[in-house]
């Protein structure tokens, strides 16, 4: 497939937010809705920790884990983008998330990885931020066995993650709602609108390129 065709069809959206926000549920429901048009890029951290990757609280261990998660996440996305160039990639978290977990005394997360926040944000066409249920004081217990955060920690992570991701030019928040059904329904509507808009922009760009050819 040519570079032009692949670029035209590229659509990479990250679903992120604090623990217990509903992003994984939303991505799975959206995939079921439009079938083969979507590829889910799983959350690297959950995949690694539930697969036996060691998880310790010592700072050196936290640092090493976040470096590993970054590289796994990035390569997972690139593999899926290569395998399915015409499909929408829904990324369950993205490469920026590690900055919220990075030990503050270690300095800048992005410098440690020889990259920048701007470069990592540019990997994604859109960001949908699912606010943690902990922001509303609700429990975040669920089906994710890798989740360990307390309510206070979940709120703090939600704040840090929003600080970084909100700098993306196409950033939308799905706020906490007492009704999980209403929250997910709103999130799915936002996701559908974003996909439609991105595809329309790509079609217009492809038409302009074809006209100049």
C-alpha cells in the first residue's frame, strides 16, 4: 500500500483518563458497533502486569516499568497501524500516560525517553478523556485486576493525565456522571462524532492531493 493511501486512512484515537473512567468499556462497545472498521490497541500496562511483569513500589522499579510500558505501548500501536492501515485505531491509553506515573524526582519523563510531549501528542488524531469515577467519590473497583489505586490516588492521576493530554488540539472530556450508562452513551457519541469528522477531513485532504496530481 502506498504512503499516500496509508496516510489518508490513518485514524488513531486515544481513550484515556484516570482509573475507573470507563474508557475500556467504551472502546469495546464501539468496536462491537462498527465491527471490522476498528482495531483496539490494548493498554500496555495492564497487559504486562497481568502477564507476569514485576510490579514493585521502589522508585527504580517504577521508573523501569514506565520505560518498558512506553516502548510496548508505542510498538503495539505501530504494529496494529501497519497490519490494519485502513482501520480506526482505538488506543486504550497512549504513550503520554506514563508521564503521570513517572517519579517526580527523576525529572522529565519525555526527556528520559529522548522525545517530547509535542511529538507524542502528534501520534494521535484525537483524545477522549474519560474522567475517573473517583472524582465523584465513587468506587473504581472493576474488572481490571491490575488496578491498585485508592480513590485519592485515582483523583491525583486523573488531574495529572488531564494536564498532559489537554494540550492536544482535539481533546474532549467525558465528565463523571452518577449514571455510568449515561456517561458511556455520551462517550460513544463523542467518539462517533470524532471518527466521522476525522474521516471527512482525510477525504477532503485526499481529494485536494488528487487534484494537484
